[in-house]
């Protein structure tokens, strides 16, 4: 008899479903095998080129049976109640309790799937390998028949992971693989499954036909594809010196762009196009095929380096570059791919061409990202001149390059030219006096503005018959 909690069964099903990419159609043909040895329960499943195994330590009587994976739907849950499974003739019997009420089910036995031989000699690999493989899997083209676009290339010579769907490509190097040549393995959702993604220990191994990934108690086997050819995406990646223009995206603007891009007009149009306008300001411009109104995002804190340039891109690729952590986007021409590079990673994607570029419109609705506070680097500022004795302006000139100690009182210049340290109480009093003065200035300014507005409203009312209402001028597109 085998015992697992309902929570463990839920984890088991979800991890296998993600790893094998089981759709409703594929689930109906997938089976799961429970195999026990005295000190371990082995649970494994396979679909096509991917297999997965979960090892659960314990004390067991030798047994083995296979059932359809969908048979576990009835007994999974979030509770810690035990589910008891055992072979009974030609069926497997499942027994558990739900809110204290006994439950039972039976399912027919099935033939086990062919599994690759177990490999014990694995080499450790960095934990960031899991995230890199998740990113690479998201860059493939599922079920592609052209080249090997549904596969990921693992190149042992430089430890590089590479993937492409022909419209975008991602490269991530610097890993240590226990082989020297290149292999192609299928993309998998395993690297997004919490049980595998959150593993503490990660290791790799390879045979002639399989690459094995061990993540804690889970092992994922990826069958090596030997027939298809992987495109030469390395040759498509230029050096940063080839860029005509570079967008330097501020961190605050990165979050603003990610939250706003999907709500810009045209998100449902083919290729979800936006225009990236680097013409003085940094503007992201979009318009729907069904609407004439244009909307612009002004990235107030970002800057362009190099020539002025307008390009059109699928917003999904632009935001993906941002999600991958890139903050510099290099551009050469509206018809050539955009690209990003860092020490270990590179990402490039095809642009939509010159014909898709939107020019500025003075009637466009413009939304500006919040302007961040500029942090000035360098020496701390000296005390305001109003707090310094005028008779010592010559001494002040000699002291401008010095920086006050971090926890010492701010040095002020005394009348005899010697440095006198003012007490904290005196400094607070001066600060409060300055605050009172500024509040008075602010109050007077508001009163002045209010009076001017009243005068303007009166003037407009008197000339209402002779002049039409004025519209708010639109912001410039540049």
C-alpha cells in the first residue's frame, strides 16, 4: 500500500502537467506509475520527449502499478489527509476522507510508459539555470516544423542556452555543462513549476539520448533531438558599437512602461504595434486600427544616446526585453532587429519596418511618467549662504570643496575666520524660521494667483460674445 497526502497528490499532478505540457487531450492518454523499493517511492510519467520522476523517501513494501493520471483528480486537495492506494486485482483502489467523511474510488490499471535509464552521476549547475531555461522555453515556437524552433540549444563549449521562434531570440551563457558539444532539447514548462523552480540543489547529466536535470527530489529528462537543425542566431547578434541609437531606460520608467503598454490602443491588433520615438524626448506611441485617436507615453526619466530615430515594434517584444531586466535597447535602423546585451545575456527581436512607424500628432493624448527625484552624486552641499557671516565670504571660498563629517555638526564660518560648530538646537531653530518664511511666501503666491484667475474669468465673461472659447493646447509630439 502507498500513502500520500491529498496536498502531495495535488503537487504531483500540477508539476507533471506543467512539465509534460499536458493539455486536455494529452492528459487523457498520460499514465503515472508508482514504484516502491524498501527506502523510496518512485513516481514517474512521460509524454513524448519529456519524462519526469519524483522520489519520496520512506519505508515501503515492494510494489508497482500504473494508472491514468486523471484518476488522481478526485482525491487531490489542499488538505493533509492521507490517500491510500493499492492494487486490487485488475484495478487500483483509492481511499481517503473528505471533511471526515470516508471516500473511495477505483480506476483501471494501465501499462507503464517507457522511461529512460536512471543516471546517478550528475554535475552541479548554478540555480540561475532554472530561470534561464524558463526564459528560453518562453522564446520557442511550440510544434514548429521549421528548423528546430521548438527546441533549446545547450552548447557545452561556452555553457550557452539559446532559443528562438524566428521573430525573437534569447542567448544566456556562462554556465558549466558536463559536455562539450551542442545538444537540442525540447522546451518544457517544468522550469515554471514551483516544485522545480524553487529547488535548492540543481544538477545536470547527459547520455547519448537524454539530458537529465535534477532539482531536489525531482528529475526531468529531456530527449535529445538529433535530426533537426538549429538556426545560426549568433551571427544575427551585432556588437553594441553597431548601434546607431541607444535607449537608456530609467528603472522608474521601466515599471511605468510595463503597466501601461498593454493598455495602449492597438493591443489587440496584429503584432500589437507601437512606435518608439527617440527624437529629443523618449516617446512610445500607439494607435488602434479601429480608432483615429493616438496615445503617447512620455518616458520622462529615460534618455536616448546617438542619432534621432523612430522605429515600430511589437509591444510584447519591447516589454519582454524590459521584463528580462535589460535597461539599454540598441537600434540600428527601422528595418533591422533591435537588440540588448549584457555580460552573459543577449536578446534581439525583429522590428516592424519603416512603413509601420507612426509620426507625431499634436492632437495625441500624452501621458507622462512621474519624474523621479534626481539624486546628486558628490560632496554634500554646504550650508545656505544666508546662514554664513558675510564678512567671511573669502573663507567660504576656501572651504567649498570640503565635505562635512557624516555625524558631526555642520561647520559654519565664525566672524574671526575660525570654524565654529553650531549646536543642533540652533540649526533646528534656523530651519524652522526658514520654513515659516517659505510658508508665508507660498500663501502670498496662492493669493496672487487666485486674484489673477478671478480677473481673467471676469475678462472672459465680458468678451464672451466677441470671442470663442479657447481649447487647451496639445503637447508637442517631440
